[in-house]
C-alpha cells in the first residue's frame, strides 16, 4: 500500500490497488454519508445466513447525539472507506470521557468496524482512527465498542454460525485475522452462554435457596410498572454497585437511566425483571428481554409499511421463543459469599420460571468476563453452555 495522503476534500487517499481501484477514507459529514455508513453491512453480510439486519431507525438514533446519551460525555468521529466511490468499509473512533475519568489509562476506543476482506482497507480504517485518537493526546486504542462498553462490545471470534442476540454484534471470520495482522492483541474475552429455560436448578441448590430465603427474609419481586422509573433506578443503582470493580466498568448516569427507561418500556414484561430484597432492601437484580432480533430478522431493517404491526404482534402476542439476560448483579457487600451465590441463583431462577410460563425455550446470558470464574461456574451448573466469544483488542499508539 502506498503512503496515505490527504486530498483537497480532507479525505484520506491510500493509493491505488493492484486492480487499479483507488481507496479513499472519507469522514462522515452529510446525511447521505451517514446513510451509507449505516447501510454498509447489507452489502457485506448479504450471503451470511446468521446476520440479522438491524432496524434502520434504531441505528440512526444510535448515531444521533440528540438521542443517544453516550454523546453527552464523549466525542466520536466516523469514517467510510470508498473504493472508486463505492462504500467498502467503515469505522468510528471515540474519546469517552466517562471511561477516562474512571480509568485514567489514556485509552481511546474504536468501533462500528465493518469492511471488505482486504488488508489495505482494514489498515487504512484503523490508521485513520488511530491518527485521530493520537491527535487527541491518547496513548492506546481499544475496541471494538459500538459505542461504549455499555452498548455493543467486542468482536465476534467464535460462534459465527449463530445469529446475534439483542444488542450484540456480529462479524465475519476474517475480521479478527485482519486486526491481529495490524498488531492488535487480545485484552479480554467476553463469553456468551446459551441456556434452556426448562433446565431447573439442581435439587441441592434449590434446597439451599429455599432454606436461605426463609432464614434471611429473602424475597423476589417483579418490576412494578406503576413505579416503573423508581424500579429502574433501583436496578441501575444495584448495577453500578455490583459491577463497580469489574474490568472496563463505566457507571450508568442519570441520562443513561432515562434513555434505558424509554427504550425498555415497549418491550419489557414486568415478570421478566427480578429484584431480590433482603429484609426489604434491594440486594440483587436481573433483567431478561425478549430477543428482538428474532422478531426483526425478516424485516430487512424496515418498520414501514407493515413492519411495526409485525413487530408488535411478535413481541406482544406471539412472543419470541428466545430471550437475552443482559444485566445481572449482586451488591458488592454480598459478593464472594454463600449469600451472594444465593442472590444470583434466586434472580436467575425467577426469570427462568417466568420465561418457561411464557413459552420461551431459552436464550443468551451475556456477556460474562472470561475471568469471572464464580459466575461462569454457576451458569454452567445451571446447564448453560458457552457458545460465543467476543474479543476486545488493543494496541499502543506510540508517538
């Protein structure tokens, strides 16, 4: 690849390939650029039966600073790779001030990575993101995060044959190879488990759960829709406490809470959220959501003219056969103890029983840090099987 140079339009010119086609990296600036950025996966995944086309409306909102609270405490840039004017790749780079304020690691992030299977394209995209982050004074790049660790995290490296669950990414097998060839190395694996809703607790665990619940005044209750925002505030408070020592953690803010409340309300079922209380005080929680990706897989990203009706019927009447548990947490005070294990089991089992009653056959518990061995063992004792791995990569930026 020839040395990159900036064109008069500000686009990065990377030279001419052996086929005679020129590659340009163009910043996303116009609404047309944004649409091309959002729609690129349709071309890349057209022959991949596992890919689920995202809802175009949701993707537009995700990238809209007026609608995604991520942008209140972060700066992001987006680029398209064009080969002779045709979109063949994309990437984002983010300076997440919430991350930097907590971790003080001079690390910027990349995300939204999609590209043709071409070394030049990957190199040009990553170089562009690296250069922008270096100009911001950062020393390291990590990702993919699309756009933060509380949204889509990691690059799929195992489990390509399975469709992505709600709020999880997908990728083609060559992505990891291309990243690693550019000097990116693994910093953390995120594990996804598949569970069967009909798989009950082992008798010994069920007995301990009953005894402990009676002795410690442990109660499990569903979400109270009459006090919807209050209960979501409880869930966020437990999450921020439970996950505070986890790798990469960024607390949910008040803006995140309001956004979460708006996003969940159309799809949440009260009984699919479990709040565990000890002597009346919230101590653990778990959220299960219908796997919306199952419901939208044949809509090709569109809700009009009839997509809305299909989606509402599938979520509210027919119900999806699979779900996802994206959040589960036990307050720090109870972690690494018998009570902590009891609390975790109690909320997971409450959700499992509710899902069985709704006709859900199973779903995904994700994601779990690879080195969170106590949680992984508990899930495996519950019958969960690790079936997907997402990987977070990093690279030093240098001078």
